[in-house]
C-alpha cells in the first residue's frame, strides 16, 4: 500500500496532529546538557542560539548526526563511536516510458538483481503496476536503484552517465527501448545503515550512553531496523519508553 500523494503524506499527517508550535523546522541542536530537566541549545541558520528545558530527550537521528552531537557542559561526544557505522550511497532513478517502449508485461512488484549477475541496478520497482496514479494513461513508471555497499561508485555517477549504464540492463531484462519521456533522480550519500557482523558494539554503546544519561532515549533506524514498518515500530517503542 501507499498514499496518493506519496509517502510524505505520513509525516505530514503526523505533524498536523501535533499541537501548534511543537515542530521546529530547519533547527540544529548544538548541545544537550543532562539534568532534571535536560537543557537543549539550538538555533536556526543565521539566528542566535535558543535554550529550552525538557523532561527527556528522544533522538531518532542518523548515526553521523548522533556521533557529532555535543552532550554535557564540556561538549563531549558520548555517541561518537556511531560514526563508524557504514552508510553506503544509493541513487534512485524514477523513469517514465511510453507503454509500447517496454515489452515486459510488468506484471509484478519489480525485481531484485543478485550481485553475481554484475548488473548496474540493485533492483527495479514497477511503480505504475503497484499503485494507481503513478503514470499517465499509456505510460509506465519504473524506479531503478543503484549503488549500495557492493558498488557505491555507481550511486556517485552523474545522471547522464548513470542513465546510460542503466538503460542497457533495462533493455536486456525488461525489453525497454528508446529514451525515457520522464526522468527524476535523487542521491542519498548516506542511505542505509549496514547491520554488519559486529554491529552489536554500536547497540551496546547506545545502551551504555542511555544508562549513563537518564532521560536520554535513542531510537530510529540505527537501532530497530531500516524498513518503513520497522521505523514506525521504533517510533512507537521510543514513545512508550518516554511516557513510562
């Protein structure tokens, strides 16, 4: 399932249910000072720092942001070790084609390509098959993902070079011919944390930090899984810990 307006519908709906003024956008937290209550120092770009107090602090940040977060009067970095978590880049190409440009029936969810095949894409989603409204009549939409832990260099190619590389595989696997009629690309330089062998040392660091700093609670995709359902469950888990 998805939403007519895309997945951004979900965070927008959550934000709309919150009390007015409780969401601060474009705000950077520069320091956390433990205590009862906690003191939080933050600012927006080009504006003076502001200080507020809170009963608890919940963090659901990517690993690099957690590692850089200053905590305490001396600006220590108790979560600095999380900076070693591997985050390979991933690129996404959203491509539109005339239906007659694609010979494959696109009668499925998409495809995942094992590394042994030495293809450029990690996988392809058949967006216009999965959800209504993703392509106009007579057209199809595909999302091609590239990069990842095994071939990160592919995610760093410019759009033209990447599309050239991708089209060969799309032609061979799905019978795609000709130029796409629509292209939208996005690159995540640090896309998905890798739960590699030994990852428990990062989980142990988080647990120790929480034990040392009562009122600090850490969740999100570095701890409880990377899928959208896992992130939703992580948020519920974090909220339950805070309110208990």
